[in-house]
C-alpha cells in the first residue's frame, strides 16, 4: 500500500511517496529551486548510483499539474518525477542525502526520513497506568492526562505522593509549557492561581527562584523566548512539539559592535554573580535594570541601536534591552552605534519551544543519577517535601510531588525521589524547587498538602493545558 501527499508553500512543491511497510520509511522530496523563474517541463532522473539496489522497492514516473501552485509556469504544464520507494531496513546513513537531479544536473530533490504516525491504543495506556500505580487512586483528568494519588509506608514513616502522567500522543490538544506568575519577573503567586489564570488543567511548581525578586534561578524559555539564562549549567528540560529532552545546559552570548568587535555576554535576566559579567536585561525583568556594579555602566539599546549610556540604573526601553557590565568592556559602545546580540547553546536548542531548569538530575538515561556537587547545590539532600519532573522513553510526562515535614508524610531524600521517578518509568528526570514551594494542582484544586495553607507564592510553574 502506498500514498502520495502534495504540499506547496512559497515556491515549494513537495511529493512524499512512502511504502507503509515499516514505522519509518524514506521518501523522496522534490523542491523547486528556480525561485519564480519560468520553468520548462523537467525530465527528472534518480541519482541513486550509491544506493544499494536491494533497498529500492520500486521506481515509477508521476506527473503532476503545478497550475495551482505559485510557480510561474504554463497553466497546464506538468512536471515528471521519478519517485523511488525506499525502506529503512539497514539503510546506510549516506543514503539520506541522496539527491534527484534534472537532466542538466540541477538539484531538485533529496531523500529524507518520514515517520509514520504510530497507532495509539488508549486501552493499552490505561492498563500500563493501572499496572504501574497498583496501589494508587487513579483519576482520568482528560484524554491523555491522569492524576494518581499514592499513600505508601516506609521505614522512615508514611509518604503521600501525587503524580500527573501525561500521554501527548493520545490527545492532540495537550500543551505542556512553563508559566510565569506575572507579565514580568518580579511577581510571585500560588500555583493554584498560575494554573487557573492560564486555563490549565494541571500544574506543579517548577524552577528555583530568588525570593526577594521572583527571578527564576536557571534557564526559562516560553514560546521560543529566552526569559532567563542558565545558572551553573544546571539540568534543564526542553520541550519541542510536546516532545521532551533533558541536559545540562549552557549559554554563550556575544555583543557585536559597529566595528565588528565581539564582547562576551554572560547571561540574560539573572542576578549578577560576578562584577565582570555582562548581562542583558529585557522588559521581562521589569521597568528598570538592576544596580550598576562598581566600575560598571549601563547601555540602553532600542531597535538595535544604542540610545542611552549611564552609570545609573536605566529604564528598559520598549523593543529593546539594557546591558549592564564593566565599563572597560561596554565603554566601546557609543550613542547611536548599531548593536547585534547573538547566542549559541550547548546542547543546541535553538529551535526549542519551551525550557525549564531544575536540578540536580535524578534519573539519567534510565539510571539513578544525583549530581548535587556538579550542579553546585547546597544542603538540599535531607528529607523534605519534593517536586520533580521527568519523562519516559516513549515520551510520557511524569510530574510528581511528595509531601513532607508533616504527620501524614515524612518527605523524601533526593535519592528516594530518584528511585520513585525511575519506578514510575522515567528515562530522564530532574528535581524541581521543593520544601514549602511543593504544590500540585489538578482541575483547579490543590491535590497535595503544602506546608502552608494554599501553598507558598512561587515564581513559575509547569502547566498542562488543553488547546484546540
């Protein structure tokens, strides 16, 4: 059985031809390279000389009328393409770049992997959840979202655990993302308010934050916008199209002057850790940039040009930012100078939708892994209320709270929390802010027992929404 899919956008026409024999096949994608120039009918040939012949399932000629696309060609003119059905079984990596050319040698197409959507069995997930949380009370919040409450007894005492497990594959309307307490960073709220104000169905408190300012202490990306930069390269969970990844995360920035000179940029919207740091503050920080360090200065940039220079606190301009750092470096910038900011990261998450930082790791590549020293965490290893997040190898999100410091629940150490996350199927997991911050909300209600009534005020949360 085969299928043919057509798509056009901005001088782009694509043919996908796949044989649905495997969950992953390779398809031929044809792309116009003429950019609006009148195109004659191409006689296209396959450049498959380096592809093993036993991997070519069939070759056929397909004609398609391009008159409905934006290509400038005769109304009834056809293009002929030879399409090859290629299975992925033992396919060598070099075959992925195999090209299709016209008779003049112009590259028109390439072979790329196409993943067939898996068949989702809702009943199978229900059975997995029941088997995993045998002694838990399981509630279906919405298709693809379950809340589980568990009471267990350990040698140290009772433990009350709450879990939200999310299976995005079962519900295309699920959106998982971080959320701030306010439009700018100097805001804190209870998680219940953050969840309800974002019309979310579930959420937990998330990253550590500076109580005096509400600034998240670590990487935070929301809707592709970098809100705050990393601290000590702490572990971060990234989200792209509801798929998860986790890694120690670092950011490298550059300020490029009008003369092309590069000045290092150390962070974004974070409290100053060293006087030598150059830090950029956007409107997410608030109205004013923080206090200038000794021997420092501030540079206000709006629409890509320097508009103000001062040793005092500057107002952060609309459509701009303020750079705060040592005068010996920022003194190279002058009024009206054009300024360019560039960033790179390790790993390269330049296309990430959302990211939230925590730490330390709890589970890494399926193994318990608690790296408090490497991530410069202090005394957080005792038995406390805990919040954690992780994901399974098949991309199910696991959010967990463990209550502590109370009669009904003694809390968990980081190693106990790590074993819990691995028990619940996490392939990668990390600790989040805990203690009096630990809160979980499901369908508008606080389901755990925070240390303070209603829960502590926090800077941000990780929420689960339903959007059409």
